[in-house]
């Protein structure tokens, strides 16, 4: 047990406790990936908004910003998650989220079959996570 002054390696108890609270690299990679998937939803929304001349600049700015953040977070996630798994999860979150935003916010058509398709995407993403 480390003392209050320091451990044999020169690490203070506070540093040891702080290190134990941090998630390991793999968990953090999955956090990056989920957040990247959520930002993946943002760029189609930005492109949809940009179709209106009054919101063109805001929409394109949103789309580009979301693309950059999403891509950067995907890059971080791929440090510990295989490329194929990361890409499939990233696009799955983006596709399912964009589908739902399209229906709830933009009035896109919905049907039981379309919802079933999204459920299958979500099940596929969950399966990839559990299999990793």
C-alpha cells in the first residue's frame, strides 16, 4: 500500500488513485467510437439544412465540422479497435441515428419495415461490440 508521500516508483497515492479511475485504452476507444458515430449523424443534418438558401452556410459549416470531428474520433478509436469493426460500428450508429433524426425532425416517411431495418443495424453493431 503506497504511503502518503510517495511509492517506491516515485508515484504519489493521488496519482495511483487517479490512474485507477481512468478507463483503460480499449474502453476509451469504444467511447471515442460511439461519440464519432454520434457526430456522423451531424453531417447529413448539415447537408439537409444547407438545401435551404437561408441556412446554406450554417448547414455546410455544421456538415464539415461534424465530418472533421467524427473522422478524428474514428482515427483515435482505431488505435485499439480493428478497422473493419470500427468502421461498421461508426457507420451503423450514423445510419441508425440519421434515420431516426430524419423521421423525428424532418418528417421522413416511416414504416414498420424501415424500423425493423434499423433494429437489425443496431443488433449488428451490438454484436460487433460483444464479439470484440
